[in-house]
C-alpha cells in the first residue's frame, strides 16, 4: 500500500474534457505538494460548462495517453501518488461499449441506460452490463490499454466509483435459467411486481442472485484487472445491490463517502476492511457538504469540514480523499465542479489547507496503528434489506430508492460504548470459536449480536454451529426464513438455537466484559490496538450531531465540552476526563500499564461564521392517524442541540402546527424532546412524541423496541411495536380541583345541562393539567362553538393546558369521542391530543366509566369536527383498584419535509 503510506490526504482531480497541457499539470501538482497533499485521483469528465463544441484531446487517444502518463511521471517525481478513475464519469461505459454489452433490465429489450456527460459529450454511449464479466473484460481491455503506460513504476490505484447503474429489475442474458437452477422455481411470473410486499421472499431470492453476480461478474474481475495492470483496486461498493461486506473486503482499498452518505455508514466498509485485514479505509469526503449540489461554493469553512472528517475518523476511515480539485490552466482558478468543496488557489479554504491536511495526516497515521479493536460482532441484516424492497418515500432520494443500500443501518443504542463491527455470513462461516470467543483472522469478539426479522437458513446454520461451540449470542428477534421455498428444518434449528444457555434475546442476560468506554453521552470514537496498547480517537461531540446537509457554521464552539469516561482496557478501568476545547478532537494513547497519554493532534481552524439566518429542515408527520388525511400534524426537527430556545420558538411559529418537537442528545435517556407551540414551550406533547419516534423509526435510527425519553415532564418509557404503533408512558395521574359546571358551560356557549350531571368537571394531569369536561351526547359535543377568549382566561386561572371534552357516544364503537381546546397555547382546537388522552383514561377509570378489564384497551376518537379523523390508544395497568401505569399511543405517517428560514 505504498502510495498511501504517508497518510496524507489525496484529492480527486477533475479533468474536464479539454486540451490538457503539461505546464498546467505541473503547476497544479506543485501547488498540491506545497499544501501537504499526498496525491491525486484523476477523474475524467465532460467539457467545461458541458460545452458540446469544446475543443479537447481525443478520449483515450495518443495525446490523452501522453497527458495521463506525464501526470503520473511528474507526480512520481515529486513524491505524490496518482490514481485513475477507470473510465469517464461515474458508471463504467462509453461509446465503445456495444449494444450487446450494455446494461439490461427485465423485459425491456430496447432499454439503454445512457452514458452521457462524459469526456465524449455530447456523444452518448452505453452503460456497461455489470452482470456479465465478459462484457467487463472487453471494456477493461480498452481502458487498461489506454492507462497501461501510466501504470508503470510507482504503484497507482484504479478507482471504481459508487454504483450508478439502473438497478430496478436489473437483468442479464440467461438470468432466469441461472435463477431456476439455483432456487428451484421460475422468477419470471413475479418479476414485474417483485418490489411489492407480497413478493418479499421472491425478492430476497432475486436479490441474492443479483448480489452474487455483481460480485462475481464485476467486482472480482475489476480487482483482478487492477492487479494485472500492476495497480491496486480502490472501490466504492456502496449503492450496489450486493453483499457490501464481501464486496468491500474483495478490493485492496474499500472507500466510503460523506456527506451524501452519513459518516456512520462508513462503519460497513471499515468493518469489511478489519475483517479481511486491510490497512487502509478511504473516503470521498466533503461531497455536497452543505447541500445539493454545492451551496456556499468557495465560502466553505474549514471548521465545518473538520467536523465531517472527524466523524469519518470515528467511523473507521483513515485515508481522506478531498472532493475535490478542478483542472485549471496555470494562473487561473475559475473552473469549478458543481458537487464539491473547492480545492484551489482561491476560495475560503486556501489559507488553511496545509495545516488542515497536516492534521488529517496525523490522525490517519494514528488510525492505522495495529488493528481495529473488536468486542461485539453485529450481523448486518442483509436479509431484511433484501426483502424490504423500496425505501419508504420519506427515505428515498433522487439517487437512492432501494433498501438494499443499507444507508440507514446503525448499531442498536444499547451497544453504545462498545466497539461493534458489522459481520456477514461469509466471515462467520470462516470464523472459529475458542474459549467461548469468536476469532476472525486477527480479530477477537466476545459476542455475536443479531437483530433481524429474516435470516437465510445457511446463516442460521452458521450461527447454530458457533453457538453450539460456546459463543454467546444475543438473538433479539425471532426471525422468519428468508426466501420463497422454505426449508422444513428452519424452525427446528431456531428451537435448538434458543435452547442453548448462551443464547438470549436480552443482552443483559449474557456475561461478557464491560464496554470499552463507559460514561454519559459518549462521543463518537474509534479504537485501534496491538493487543497491549490502544489508540482511541474521540471526535468532538458536535461531530456526532452532523447530518446531511451540514449547517453553515454548525461547528461553532465557544467553550470546552467536558466528558468524563472510564476506559476498560486489558482488565483495567481507567478514568479519563475528555476536555474538548473549541474545535478539537482527542487522541488517547493507553499503554499496557493503563497509563494515558494525550497525543498532540491540535489544529484550530478559523472561527466559523454563523449566518444571520439559516435554514432548518422540519419533518412534518401526522400522529394518531385513523385514515389518510387524519391525525394531528406535528413538526419534528432532528439534531436540534445547536438551536437556541428563541430559534425553536421561531421555528414553531413558522411551522404553525399546535406543536413542533426538537430532538436533542441527552446523558439521561436515549433521546430528549422539547416541545414548542407557536406561543411557547410546553413540558410534554403526546402527538409530537409519537411523530418524533415515528420519524426516528422511518429514518432507521431506531427499530421496534423499548427506549427512554427525557422531557420536562420527566423520564418516560417509549415502546415501538412491530406494527409501527408507538406507545408512550405518562406520569401516574394527579387529580386536582373540580370546577363549577356553570363557569365551564359559559365558555363553551352551552347550557350547563349538556355537561353530564353525574360526572364532575375536573383538572387531571398525567404530565399536563387538562380540564376534563364530560358532554351528554355526540351530537351536542360536535355542535359546540366555544368562546376561545373565555377558555383562555379559565385555563390561565386554573393553570390548565386547556379543555378536553368527551362523550361515550362514538362513531366507531370506541371508548369515547373527544374534542380538545387549548387557545392559551394558540391552539384553538386540536385533532388528536396524547397527553389529555392519558388524563381522560384515568378519569374514566376513577369514575367507573370503564372497569379494570376494559382499562388495558382504550380507544379514543378525535378530530372529526376538523375533518381530521384520529385514533388514540390508551392503556392502564391496574392493581388492587389503583392505576400503576399509564400508556398512550398511536401511529404516525404522512412524512413530508419543509425548510424554514430562522
């Protein structure tokens, strides 16, 4: 791996189709050398401004080869590496790819994925068939011959970018015959509707064969060709419909990217590298950092970029590739690439490049020490991804639609503090168990963790073998067999596996060493070890908050952030205070005696500017929906730790819903929520809680299970059920004063007789004080036209959130039909109210409207007066006539996204 040995960042170098001159090549390479870059990756693209009439040297012609060879020779001479993209633009293809070698999809013989905007623009060629190694070999012969002169002497890598090949219904000649031989049935009757839920097991079989063919017909031949040319293979496997761990492990240098993928996604490639003994994990870095395609171009801020690369370092990356530098004639810096931060002589970054590259070099070098530390092997749930089909609309992007990409897969929060690595069946099947530990090459794991709804029977057999040999296994779910034709032994194997004493569904029931890092609100980290000593990189805590797109100036930090942790290494518990001074991350070196040294990786970028206004993405969902168009809308803002109270209120006002929730980090629970109405903050909101957890589940941040939530009303338990229903615990009820019915009736513009005579108007709280008002009939409830000014006065007088009216006459045989008025918080009427539903359930039990048998299955209707039909579930646990637990829940759906200027 000589060309990455110095650990210095490379940059992608966009060669526009042009008259490439030696003096320009020399000028830019000299400038990169001066600024502490380690090398370049030359990427061949379209003419400047996509000008169809632009003059250029001929693609793969004599002058082109001479320019490429000169760049390589000159780079070698000044100590820079020089890699090459193995084609022009992103997917492999070109005008020299014949129709017989073009990519195919099912049942569309005339389909052609155009290879356009390449060096040959405006000519349009074919995208290569990636399921046919013979097609690849013919393509590779052309590209290899053109690059062969440049691949002499010092070793280069040839590069394969992320998958941008049409994947829906991808096909190749003879696919159906291979499929039938492998799986024993004909796939053709299912293929038209292969992504529908009813065909999920046929989809799994289809994806399994596609994955094998992508690997065997494309990635393995690509790696072989690189070696034949005397080069390394550097590959971005993400986006491809294959087994990502196996594909990444196949190449010499697995490469990830950020920010079009979140930094945490890089752990898949880093895990593959660790499992297969690869030293270098690279990343295409800073792509569309602030948004698509390139916001704040030439105004980028180094402090923001540092957040991104630190999050990557804490996800296992140890070689940065800037994205990137455009080819520019000597004396100019005017040509730009649209989807990148600008590496060049002008622009906001130029004055800090050398120092910033020095910083990244230091960290990259430290993160190649020894091997990756390992403790828990986590099964990457390919079966779930390959049966899921398409992502929900809210998770799709213009360039990403399929769950097979695994772009949202994350480790379960209960593994925080450990150092888990992803693993697949290929590496599990090669692993051995000694002394109840799992050994994969030079990695050692204490435990196998599986959280999957579907498993292949071959994977299950592997797991049974390992568990039978003594490996502790946490099997979180009871999976079903993936694939259309079922094996009768599957359930027998499951039963045998679950009968073993070292197989549990609860991590706490398995005995294994403590987490590597223990403490509250642990920052992102990555650890390398030689068995005796360890290096741990802790990213600045703000790096854990970044999502695509990064907010301009999000890195801003005025004072230290302190984290007190305990590191458990080599049987020693070592207390460490992590003092993250502004813009700094931390590198620890722990020796075999447990002594801690803080390595010098200091680099302070310029203080970032904050925009007077900035855009916040607000997710909107409907909670407690009964049918389409129903439910209570709520806004949800993720990663809101950097937003001030005043800004939260402004956002809530602009969104205009009854509540907007803000998701924050916490050291007291799994999540923290703050709730703002357009008028101010409230301590708790049921429907916004349901919306928030519904969104987190949609985004893949959480799955079915139990979670802790911090609110201003206290720490609450949240459970997500497999049917997507979200249940939240509320406080035990507190019953306050009763209010005169005449006072309430006046504010509702009704006669006191319409308020049920045998039931009181009373203030009840399970988190918020609500004035519970019983109404005699459904007709009378729906006809009420209240005086909101009077309700506001009475609510303020009794310190209540508002009125919650109900009647036991219902439309759909529910427990009660409800209306809610909260004008004190600028909510005239609300279509579904979670907190008040908990209070009402307790009220109904207290006054005998429901009995103990009915108390665990309560359903409330609401929102019909607003044409927003809603359904809220409530459940009371009752013992000896007393309420011991209150839960309220429902379903969230209808995700949309808006952008709010603050």
